C-alpha cells in the first residue's frame, strides 16, 4: 500500500495536524514504508483467531462506588490553560 | 408535470436516539459530582478534563441503571460489554474521543409499546441501549469573540437508547419518547429534566413513497429537548424533504439543528464534513462482565412498571384503559393516586379506586392543566383528596358537592372537614327536616302533584330538583328519593 | 568505602541506615555530579535541586526518628513521562514544554511515600516514541560509554543518568522496549514488569495496552528493592491487577539449578550477526554452569511482532494524543484564526515529526475501510503471539536472548529511516504485546559498547526474573562496570 501526498493530507486533517506540502510528501514516503512493513501481517492465518485488546486475558472491569471524591480545583487546573475567562476555557468562536 | 404535493403518497420514517443522563451521584469514569448548575468547570476533575496520564474507572451505579433499563424494556442484558473510543475533535470533548459502547453494548433488543391516536397499540423496537459519557458545553455567547467551554457536564453518564426506524409520524415519535421518559423516571435512573438536558433526543427522519420498501435518505436532527420541539422539528423536516424531492432535488444525508424560534431545521455548519470516528476498544477499560446474580439482583429491585400497573388497574379495579393510562403516565401521578387511594377511610378498595381515579383524571387534571402545573405542584395533596373521598364515603357530603369542596380546597386550602364545616355543606340526613322541605314543596306545586299522580312519572325529577334547590344540594339524595316517593304517592 | 556514586542502591541504603552518610550528603553528591556532567549528557530535562534537598532533609529526619523504609533517603530520577505535582512534566515534547502537572503519578506518589528523593526528570524520546532518544524536543541524549552514540530510547535520559552515575537509579517506561533496549545499550539492569503490575495512573500514555512502568538501575537486587515499592494494585487504574506483590528480595538467592531456559529460535535467526550474539551465548554458558538447562523453543509468529506493534501502538497513540489540542493545557499556537487553526497548528507545531508520523499511521489504520485489514488483523496476530509465549512457558521457566540487535549506534545514523529504527525493537516488542515481564542485564561488551541479555518470564514472574538475573550477577561483574569518564 502506497500513500500519496493527498492521502497524507486527508489523514493529517483527520488527525488535526497542520503539515506543509513538503512534509506531506515526506510523510507519504515514510508512511508508505511503514505500511509496507505492516503488510507482513498478511502472511499469518488469523481466520479462526479472536482479536486481543488486552494482554491479560480474563481480567474484567472493576466497578467503582458511586461516591464523590473530587473537590473543586479548577483554578489550579486552569493555570495550564492557554486562555480562560470566568472559569471557562476559551476557544475561537465555534459556529454551529 | 403536476408538482402538486400529495401528502398521502408519502410515508414518514423516524428512528430516535434518546440520550438519558443517569441519575448517579458521580460521573461515569470519575469521582466528580454530577449536580446541575455549578459554576463553570468546578465539577471537572483531571479525568473529566482529559489531563495527561489520567485513567477512567467505571461507576457501578451507571452500570446498574443501564441494566435496570434493559430489564424494563424486555431487552437482552449483555453479560459482556465493551467500551470503545469514538474519536473526533470538538472543544466540549476534552480527550478528543468519547468513551462509548460500539460493537458490544450493554443492552440489546428491547421494545416499548405506544398507544396510537385510534387507541390501538404499536410496538417500537429498541435496537440497543449503550452506556457513554456526555460531553461538556460550549457557550456561544460572546466571550471577547471566543466560545467558552464548561466541562462540568463532561463525563456525566448517559444511556443512549436507539430505536429501530419504526415510527411513522411525529406524533408516534412523541408518544414513544414520552413512554421512555415515563419509564426512566419510574425506574429512578434519570430525572427526566428536559430543560436541563437530562433527557433529549436525536431524530433520524426520512420520507419514502408509500409502499416503497427502501428507506429514503435520512437527516439527523440533533439535540431535541422538548416534546413540542420534537413534533415541530419532525413535521418541518418531513415537509422540507417532501418539497425537496418533489421539486426534483434529493435529500442529502446530514446533521441538522432545530431552531425553535424559527420553527425550522438547518444544516449544521461545523460538523458537516463526513465523520470517520475510528472506533476501537478503549484500552484503558476492561470488558464489563456481569454475572447472573448481578443481573437478577437488579431485576429484584424493579418497581411496578407503568404498563404493568395500568393493566393491573384495569384488571383489579375496572378502571377504563384510558384512565389507567392517564394515571400511570408519570411516576409522580401514579404515586399521588396510589397514596390517595391508600388513605381513604370507608368504602371498599375497588369503589375507592374508581372514585379517586375519576376525581384525579377529571377534576384534578382539569385544575392542573388550567394553571399549567405538574402533579408535584398540585395545590391539593393526597391527604386532602383522600379526606374528601372519606366524607363522601361516610355520607357527610354528597358526591355532587364534592366538586365544590374540591374547588375551595384548590383555591384556599384546608381539609375537607374544615371546608364542609365553614361553608355549611354538610349533608342533611335529618328525616324530619327533609320531610318539612318536601311538604312545603308539594303544597306549593299542586298542579305538578296532580299531574304526577295522574301518571306523569317524569315529574318525579322535578320534585327532586326542587328539594335539592331548597337545601342547596345538601339533602341526602337517597333519603330524598325515598321520602318523595311515599309523600307523592299520597 | 567506594565513592558514593559507585555504589548500588542497595549499598547506599545500607550506608544510610548505618549512618555512614546522610541523605542530604548523598543527594548533594548526585546533584553535584549532575551539574558537572549533565551538560554533555543531556540526561535531564529538569533538575529539582531544592526539592531534592528538602526531601533529603525530611528523609534524614525519618531515618533519625526510626520511621524510615528501605528506600528512605535514596535519590532517584523520574522519566519525564511521569506526572509530578508542581514540577514541569514535558514528556520530551514541545507540546508539554509549559506543562506543570497538578498531580503526582501513582509511581511517583509511592516512591515519595517510601521516602525517596527526586533528583529531577529525565530526558526521553518525545512521548516515548523512539529507540534512540533523538526525537526529544530537548535534544539527543549521549551514551556515557561513548558520547557519539545514542543511549537507546525511549528512556534514554534515565539510562544515561544511571550509567554515568549521576543518579543511582531511575524510573522508565517500556512500550516496545523503552526500558530494556536503553538498559542494554548503557550496561544497566532494567525491568519491565507484567502489564498491570505497576500503575499507569499519571504515566502519560503512549499506547495504553502496551505501556508499563519499571526501573533502570545497577543490579537485580536494586531492581527488586525499587519494584517492591512501585508495584501493586491502584484503584485509579482499571488495568492494574489486584494480586499481592511478593517479596522480591526474599527469593533473589534461590538456586538456579534445574532452571529451564528457553532459547527463542527466531531471536537468534533474525538480524543478529554471530559476533553480536557472542556475549549472549557466553552468558547462556554461565547459566549452564549455574545448573540451568537450555531448551530451544520456537515462536513462529514472533517475527510478526514488529509489524503488529506498528499497527497497535500508533493506533492507540493517535487516540491518546488527541487530548493535546491547545485548549486546557500544553502548547497553544499564537493567534489562531479559528477553531480548526487552533487545533491543527497547536498540534502541528507542538508535536515533533516522529510523533506526527505515528499519529498519522494510527489514524490511518483505524480509519474507515482499513480497520479490519490493519488494526483488527494486528489484534488477532497479537493473540497468536501471546498464545505462543504461553505455550513456551509450559516448557521453560524463562526465555533468554539478546535485548537489542546491535550495540549503541551513532547519533544521527538512523533518524531518516523510521523502519530501520523500528527494527531496533525486534526482540523486545513481543513481551509488550503479550504483557510479559522482561528484563535486560549487562552481559558483556563489543568494541567497548555494552551488550544486554534479555530475560522474559511468564505473567507475574518478576520474582523469578530477578532471581535469575541476580544469580548471574553473583558470578559476573559486567553490571559493575562503569564508564571510565564518570568513574
């Protein structure tokens, strides 16, 4: 599988990454090589194999008691934010 | 070419995705409070904010509530369900993905009956109901040209209840939505507050030529949060699609928003591009595995469900299906009714059940509607209403005067006893007093007496009316009948 | 007494308890070495001198009061992937170059509670994506054995710091070999525990189903000591396992007589020249002398671990890194025109090229039409590989082989070719896919550069691994070698 510059631009958009045309060409090349490596997977017979999402089979999700444990620390948390006002995180105007 | 629309030739097809916020104390994956109305971002902890390094841990009550719902709609509760990530970028979605269930939801294959306008019943199939986290809120009022993001709601547990495209009109969609609304409140898994967004839906709407097998292209109307809006939005959308097709156009699959001010739907600008959500199992969460004991414990906590209850009221107390439907349409109304019946003194259970049902579905409902009040805001309490019925049962007042007592109760408050006393509405049961009234009336109406005695039986009602008029309706009707009969007979 | 920095953590712990030196003295010694050597090594992104000295003073008070644990007063460095409350936590990225974590990772909390002293945060490949520590926004780290060489990655800063003895031990994380490979390339003992053994809470995620925290230090004995405190169930991590942590130090000295060592046929076949395999073969001979038996085992699908990994890991990373959007934390581009511009430029400018490459790879393999062919298929092969490991452990106690196909390579040698770079992880990735505990221990040198022996165990066999490593370290001294420059 080879990717074109256009393919890469579509992927970059989906991933919300600004890349230049030049970068897109470079990525088209390296992503194609990675996909070529990945094509080795086609060699294996997986017709009867279930996919595995977790390395430890048989473990199940633990359920947490429904009790409030968090306290309001928004001022501390918002020290890391680029732009806040009146407790709100600000982003460029969203038009729905 | 005849462009005239023939509305009858089109069929509407509707499927709903209902989002019900679960009434847990904390969020689905964090220990933050879910209380409504807090100052912005004060109920968003590191997990809700999607901080680097944090991890989700599942709230057991969210799971229990979803199971409860599944059992209540006769669905299959999955012994193994899996959380997946739905990836997309939006400012109210802090992690850049929503944790939801995709291939293996917790609830599948349920159903819900609705009653159509002609009184017949229709079954709406519920494809699935899955657990997921709610997003935050974007506040579009102007903040120095920016949109403000409040993540208090982010991570609030939701069940998304997905129906099959089984509804054929806006009215059916509303009826279904109302039934689900009633159910989740009966189950106490959702407060049902539509204004606060606790209960809302997306409607998938398409039209097709009557008789066609294939569905038309659908549009999804997002975020409808009132029954009225659902009806209006669907009707608008149906008309729009028909007009579009009849005008030679085609319906584009898209996401639309309903504008309640204009009564129109419009295509969403920001989300219009084709989404590729790249679902995959969330590696931070393990499969949710529920054993039989877990599920049967929850089954044991199910209350009597509205449809079951309505059937029982018809069966045990001979209520009309209509009255039974009205009384079970909300958990609060049903509780009001049950409580009232349970504390009435005198009479047998069946007659009390019927009498109270009458009062509630007629007089009380009329008063509530007139003032646009909810049953929880009723000015007459179950205790007051039961007191009134008790006085009818022990013949303190006549049924006819009950309405008058109720109206005073509604307007001024007070117990039935106090109102009867102060307004002098107590029934006259003193035979002597009634006899005196009858004697006076007979004396004053010799012609009617003669006619009656010569065979005009219908005049009996005239005499009853006269007695009631004289006694301001307070005379005991049974006694009046009996005494009149003997006196008129001469 | 040997110089403080020449001692293992275990020896330093004994010295502290015996009152030969204080924690403040010890901490000051390492801080001085950091200021002397780190300019050339670039092992640290942040040095927390004041905090370290304050923690050391507290530790001394605890020791005096008799409330000290085995680790109290011992310094260590944390890989900058672990969130540290009030301290810059960059993950080696421009994206987090302004990020002061408001909380501690569970690993950090546990070691803090044990009384350890944090010297600082170590350099790493950006978001742990790399095998040479060259993808860091903070620049390449140098290998203390040869400053022209890479230290390996992604825990390259931790490796260089400990190898140069400017920290006695350091935490690391291992998603595809990021503890073991740099440990091998710098002559350290490094262990990646079983997936779920050490909490991932507060460890900035690269690939959630593969990431596991661990340690890099000078001996198996030190690793046992550290792992003891780091491990264990954490309610904040759903994937953390609720089974008791055995006493790792107690079983270190068990006899290796009768130990069955599996030699993975595919390990020795792939990409390893005979000469490179020599130290590994010599190490195996040592084990035979200790009474172990060598058994060849075959894991036919293991050669597919690299392609499998390069689907699974990027897929998870593409999603994990979506949270870096310039809104709540991290780098935010200047003057965004609109929302899309805020997203794409913050991310485009904040992430380095390898991170972007992996995000795009992951985005692609999860996207509509490709999910089944790539992601789902890789998840199935992951199961095949895991089952093959499980079968192998029915026959043998541990698996052994090389950690890395080559010794440390020149800085800059592989940066232009991601696929060649990815193949560095060929021996280490299998353990991550299967969630197995694995370690690397020094087993010799080639042309003056260290070689590592990899030991892989069954799930939760950390105690066995440490025992096996310790047995070897009792009869060899490779792990005691120190780069002359930093002696």
